[in-house]
C-alpha cells in the first residue's frame, strides 16, 4: 500500500466510497436530494434531483479532498474490499 505522500487527489477520488442518498426538506419546506459519503461525515452534496446529485457530487468531493490534503488532514478510507 502507498504511504500518504504517494496518495494524491486521483487516488482518493477513485476509492469505493460508501454513498448515502436521500431526500429532505429545506427550511422553507422545499424538497431537495442529497448524497453523503459515510467515511467523510462533513461531506454532503445537495441538488434538486437525485440524478443531479449523483452526477455532480464528485466536483465537491474533489474540492473537499484538496483542502484536506493541503491542510494535512487525515482522510479516512473505505474499509470495503472486493470479494
């Protein structure tokens, strides 16, 4: 396994993250959909439809991971393995 210095943004973007999808209402009662990543509790991406959320969450994930890498934050990795 690569050490942390060899793990770049592309490494993290291609991990098998555990996505949690759902729907909720905003403070004004308007519906929205979201994608969360179980391993990154502070990560949530919202959109008007679940399809748009699925299509676009990776852009926000890229920005989140870039900031975490720049600040030297620990990035937890998914524990799933392919069997």
